[in-house]
C-alpha cells in the first residue's frame, strides 16, 4: 500500500518560494504507474490540482499555476517536491501530495495527510 508523507516549513514569507516534499513508501515513483501530484485546498476554492510528475519523469501543470510552479523528484530518496514561487497570502492553503491515475484531484488513489502552509510576514 502506498503511503505519502509530507515535509517542509509551515510558514512562508510573501514573495518567497513555498516548498514541499513528499516521501513515498510502499511504492516507487519510478515504477508505479501513477501521476504523483500536488493539490491544495483553500476556503471557497475547494480542491485545486496544481501539477504532477509521472513515473517517467514527465511533468504536468495546471494553467492556473504553471507560470510559478515547479515539480521535481529525487529518485534516490523516492521523493517528489513542489516549489511555488512568488507567494502571497492568498496562497495560504492546505497542501497535499497525492497519487492517482489521472490529472484530477477527484481521481486520486492515495493522499498524504495535508499540511497547512501559511504565507505571512
């Protein structure tokens, strides 16, 4: 069974880069045929799929976030990461890593617990 565990700071200053890392256990980001995804949830907006990296290493991004989002991976550590640049207080949200069979928040098979990341001075 795939399990996902997030790590990273819970507080980020405006204009800085928000970084999250997801460590995968019970599966491999290079051999399991999932889209390893980042999703966030804010009040009033619901779940927003941000982007993903496939087992091949190919990346996919939501048009909403493409200009300032980067997803990468460290295969030696079985980790994938999110970087969201130029953040504002509106980026305050619960951030999830997840794995699923499509590029949709509604089609995720496995979820991390989610972490509230606050953007504030």
